[in-house]
C-alpha cells in the first residue's frame, strides 16, 4: 500500500510552461485526503521546493538541491555538503570554463553571476528563486566571507564542449544530469533516494510503501529505491527502464495520472 508519493518538479509535476495544473492539484488533494503523504523531491533550491509544495498542496517536508537538503516549512532538518577539498577543486575548475550558466548552491543560498542573473530573469520566471538568489562575480570570496559550504553545482552547457570527466574524477563527488544539456554535482552518496529515506523515516513510512515520480537521470536512485517507481513518458529510455509504470508526459497531465494510480 502506497503511503507516500515523491514528486520531481521539472518535466514531472510542472507542465511545459512551468506550472502546476489544476488536475495535478486535485489529484494531490485526493491523495492527501486518503491519508497519503505527498512530498516535493527536486534539484531546485530549497526556497522553490517550499513554494511549489505550498502551491501543489503537498506536505511541508521537502527534499531539494538534488537530495542535499531536507527542510520542513523552511527549517533545515538535514544537509549533506560536498567535502571542502572536493568543493574547492570543483569550483576552481568550473569557474574557469567560459559560457557556462552556473548555479552554486551554497547551503540554503544560491549564487549566480550578475550576467547569468540577468539572463535568468528573462527565461526563468520563478519569483521564489529570484527573491533569494545572490548575484556575485566572486562566489568563492562570497562563500568564504559568509562561511558557506558547497552543497551542489548546476551548470547549463553543451557537454561536448567541456571536460566533464575532470569533474567526475574529483574524489568525494557524484555527477548526474537533469537534462541533456546540464550537469549536477553533489557529494558522493547524495541523491534523491537518500533524502526521501530521511523524510520517509520521519513519517514512519518504509521506502517499500513509497512511490516516486520522475523524468531525469537524477531521479534514477529514488526510482530504484521505492516500492513503486513511476517514470514520465517524456523521460529518457534508461529512466523509463527503471520504472514499474509509465505515466503520460508532463504536458498531458502525467502527474495527475501517476498520483491517482497510487490510489487504486
């Protein structure tokens, strides 16, 4: 019996316009009325995770930052940061690359360059992000001045143009993706499955009684960990291969279908 549903955001709960549909909200409300927990489990930052959890009508516990951060209503319960030595190597490497849209998740803050912040204001219309993102052209100096750790790196790029394997070779990190044109770096052992296990334990639910819905490679670990893995049909083939059910795409009410299927 499914007692908890974990929902990814981009490509999953969010439709192609970046919104949560009325049908998804209705399905989540029905699941919660039936006693199920519904949690957001995303690569986005903690502020966006909390905002979308409220918008969707989900539970207050959220996993964000690719599994590196668990919060309850904005209060941090657990955070897994990149080891300091590995963080320094990774930051020095990626900051030397040109034309990379880089987000640096530093604990509960997200740092971006001033130029990238302006670019994001044009095509990333999410107020919860912009209200909290810090624009700085000296992220290492900012992190040192504020004693901030590195929790995650997210880079938008053409993978063929950059030595991604150099990042992968750094000891103590894990590299994954959320699309065909980005990379995500977190500490080794950090993923959405680990974060969900922490949340499920607080709710007294086993992972076998959890469902997870996702569409990207950064969802693979959580899909493999739960009792009912559900992939969106817009997911790549290796993600769909890890699922027991395939939902319609996020542009065709896939999450509403997935959530309601857990009630059957």
